[in-house]
């Protein structure tokens, strides 16, 4: 196995220069860095990670904490896999590795986070599914561990975050359905205190008020964010008295759409014919009939932005990403479909 000394001798460079080039240090010019990386690849150089970690107090690993379990991800979640692809695209530039840290739905996320940190498993962390009040944020800040949040929270330590534009989804979705004659518009909200639920409900309330429509708590349907949750909501709608049922619905979770469609067909409210649906786009949604009116964004680009914003806060990489502390709401594009027909007058 090729070592760093042999690599340095082959390139006629000092071991220190080769080491700094491999670790993405800003004091190495791009030409030298590229030369080192190409030679390392050609010679099959693999760093001694254990020794490297002991010397540097670093692991070269960034952890992405996410919760798992059937009630959360259902039969599969392509959201995070696409985000991971973007994140690792950035980390590969600096020979960093992304590791998914899977917190069981039966485990306390705070306790899991503290265990991960105590083991010194990663140099930095990405957290997701942020809560209204999120103790993980305070904990990471108190330990001076670089991190970024995928999602906002009222717990604010001046940390970087990216979040989807849930306010925009509420405003655009309500405006579109109201323009088509809908006056009773239902929405999904999580069962727990995930912050996106609070953000979306408040934006939904404002969008209704701006159009002179009352806010009805009975039109907020709480369920698990998976296929079963969408299916259950459809049946809950059908069980309501006819005059109380929504005629249109906005989903913020792409996993729920398949179950929601199926449930609507089962209860005699076929989407696009007797019931209007707007949801998030996903690869599976492309096979739905009628075509889903959806909010779309590039999850890979989201992952790239997430990784670059994290590295911007880490001294070893900040020169590559002079972004400061990134706090950004990521817009989504509305894609026309056939699932949100005008309200029936029959």
C-alpha cells in the first residue's frame, strides 16, 4: 500500500505539502493540489485514517443524523438518498466522507446525539427533522461542534440552516385552489412538534385570511408522514359530514401522496375529478393518474448547498466557500398537473 512518504518522493514535494493538498488546505495552490490528487489516485494511496485522526484530532467524517422507522419513512425514502448524493459530491472534493447516522424512531434523538458526540465519531454534523424547540442545537453549540440544520427551529444559536419554502407552498397552494373555486382546503401536519408543521400551518392561516376565508382547525389532518398516513387522511375526509369535508388538499410530504391517491379512489373521491390535490414531487409521483400538480426542487442541488454551507463554517474549508453563515429558505417550483381541478358545482 502506498504511503504518504512514497507519494511525496514520487512528486518531489515535502510530506507537509502533500498532506495539506490531500486535506484541502487553502495554502496549497490549485495546480499542486490537482497534481497530488491525481498521483494519489494513480498510486492507490489510502491514508492511515486511525493515525491521521490521532494526529489531527479529526476523522474526515461528517455525520448526517436522520430518524428511521416505518412510521417515518414508510416503504422507502428517496428524499434523503438524493440529498446525500449532492452532499457527498461536495465532500469528495476534500476527501471527506458522509456517514448516515440512523436514529431509531423508538430512541430519543437528544440521547442519540449525545452518544454520537461522546464517541467522537465525526468532525461535523448535519441534523434534520428539526423540532420547534430543538435541544440538539443547543447541545452541539455548547460543544463547539460544526453543524448545519436541514430545517429551521425556534432554538437559535446563530447556526447555519437551510429549509424548504413551506410558506411559499402554503401561499401558492391556497391561491391556486381558491382561484379554482375551493373554499374548504385541507392540509397535512405532523403528529409531533417538527417545526415545519408550525411554519406551514401559520402560513396557511395567513393565506386564508388574506382571501377572506376562515381558518378551520378541523381541516388540519395530522398523520405519520408515510404512505399509510396519506391513506388514513383520505378515509378521515370521507368520514366527515359532506358539508364539512374539504374539496381540495395540500400535502407537504411526498411520501404520503401515493397512499392519499389510493385512499381517495377507495372512498369515491377520485383525485382530479371529485377532489383536488397538490403535493410535493417525487419519482413515484410521475406514475400517478391523473398527473400530480406538484412542488418540485432538485434534491441533489439542495444537498450540494447544504454541504457547502457547512464547510463554510469550518476553518479548514472556509476559504473555499466564503459564504459566511448561511440561513436560506429554498424555493420550490410549481409544476402544473391535472390533479387540482376546479371545485365541482354539481
